[in-house]
C-alpha cells in the first residue's frame, strides 16, 4: 500500500520539488529517511545531514538508486559544516533531534544542545541562504498531561520533560524567524509515529517496534501502568506526506500531525499479538516519570495544506511487522 505519491498529485505540490535542492537533517533516521525517499521520487535533489547517532546508513543505502542523493555525515551543531552545504538550498526538512523523552531526562544538556542550539543553527543558515521554507519536526509532547481532548494547536504548552521543552523552544524560534526575518517556517507536532525503519533495538525504543520484536520472539511485552492510557499512533508514510504537503503549500504556523483517533496501549498490544499470530500475556509495571495519560490530536487544521491520514492502525502494523521480520 503506497499511497504517498498518489496523494501528492494535487494543487499543493504541482511539481514544486522537481530539481529543487532540499536538505533533510536527520535523514538517515526513521522519519527523515521516509521523507528523503518521497522527495527523491518527486525528482528533488536531496542532501541528507546526519551524524548517525541514531540514524543508520542501512536506512538510506538504496535511496541513491531512486534519485539524486548526497549524504553528509555530521552534526547540526557543526556550524562550519552547515555553512558549507546550505548554498542554493530551496527547502529544509529539519528532523534531526534527540527524540526520546527518557533520554532527555537522563541527559537534558545534550538534548538542549542538539534540539535547541542545533535548530537555531539551521534557522540561521536558512535565513542567510534565502531558503524558501523550513519544516520543523515538533511533538505533541509539549501539550503535557491535559484533560482537554482532542488536543488543539491553540492549547497552552505544558511540557513535562526536557524533550518537550526543547520542541517548544524550537517552535518559538521558528515563529520568531518568520516574524522578524521573513523566513517561511512551519511546525508539525507529531503524535506517536511508527512504521518501517524504527529501531526496535534502541535502549529508548518506541513502544510499537519494541513490542513487535518481543512478541515475534515469544516474549511478553511490558506496559508501564494499567495500559488504559491512550495514544494517537500515526504511520510514518502519512507523516512523510504531511511534511511534503506542508512544504509545498503557503501554510505557516503550527499543525498537529496524527490520525485524530486514540487507542489504549492494551488495545494496541493485543492487536500486535494477534497480527503476529502469537498467544502471549501482557505484563504490567509501574508508570514512568514524564509520561502523559491521554493524548490524541485534532488534525483538522492540517487540511489547509491537504493532509489527511491514509493508514489505519492495522494496515500500518501489518507493514511494520513485515519490515521487522525482514530486518529492515
């Protein structure tokens, strides 16, 4: 089920990316590699900047067969490196980040340096080089734990982790660069993204790839808390689509990117067990610090640039399970 390119055939794109020079920071990572792949299919000239701290060459090794791809190994904290590769760039998809709540709690200083200082570096280079638009990967984590559901973009931020603080700061920087310098920016608040290339072996692995790996291996997955907490799980190809649609439109500001629906972790885990054709019991443990109880977003605002999620949970899980079975 590859719906992305078909969905991109609309008035918001209209061949905007053909022969355009595009940077994807964190492009060897989970989400970034999917964005790079779709841009290459649209005939863009793609430059990936990634320090490979969490990204993997395996995620992009075949992309050069699709189109014009350049890979630069380096950090968004390296100003000299950024100065050398931003000339003539048309669009920037800024995905590079320390993207884990637990990791930010363990080491808030590094999260600050990468997610805030790194984002400022990107915006400065974009301004200086007259980039047409910067798409910033933000997060629903900055909403915190609120009873106002569905979550709407006009809610006041209530960050509960250093990671959420860094994303909030990134959004403010994007808005200030738009107002003060005229740099076109758009911030996409991702909900719980999942799909192929999401690393199940990371010490900070997200719940879906971790649980799929455990279930396929015949092990019981552990849910922190009673399992009745809810999340909005959005498939990575829908997120890649949202990035490209947002970049190709006149939209600016902040937009939720999810499905607009929520499921409990108990339901999710039982679907994974069923789709993996296993008979395994779920284990529960105490809740984790910094986790929110309920989360799902109103995604109607993103309709302004044509976004509509195409994958339901089962379809996304089936593709993800197949990819983990294949080791890709």
